[in-house]
């Protein structure tokens, strides 16, 4: 099972990559400090599942460690991205949080226990 450092590292790298893709899609310059901040926001998202459902026992993976939670987050993110009234900065922050969270689920899915579909 991946520990918090592993989840943080993977989420941070995924967040920086997501920021770079976001900049490219929006024809914006990639800025170093913004890339670092993006990685940190994604780390917060990547640590969230274990903050919500701590790994106190081997069966801690419930709703917030499920495919349903990941699917719901991605769907909610898509709804926000389509909303013209939401500022671009808020959209980017949400993307980074979701990228971090989903990276956590993907790493956990690769373990022998995998992920539950629902809970």
C-alpha cells in the first residue's frame, strides 16, 4: 500500500503536468512559481482520501476510496468547467484538486486490495 509520501509525490508531479497542459491549452506561459503552487494544490487533493478515510485498518477503503467517488469528482469537475460564470482561476484549482485525488485512487487501484466500486 502506498504511503502519504508516495501519494504526495505522485499527486505533485501530476499537478505540475496538469498545470502545463492547462497553460498550453489556454496559450499561457508556464510560470515556475505557479507550477510549484499547482503541484502543492494537487498534493492537497492527493492526500484528501486518507484524510477523509484514514488508513486505521486494512479495510479503510470505503466510499471516498471508490471508483464511484472518482467518477463523481470527474463529473462535477466537468460541470464546473462548462460553467462560464466560474472564474478561470477557480476552475484551475478544481482541476488540480481532482487530478491529485484521482491520482491517489489510481495508485491505490494498483495495490492487491484494489478499489471498491461503491463502498
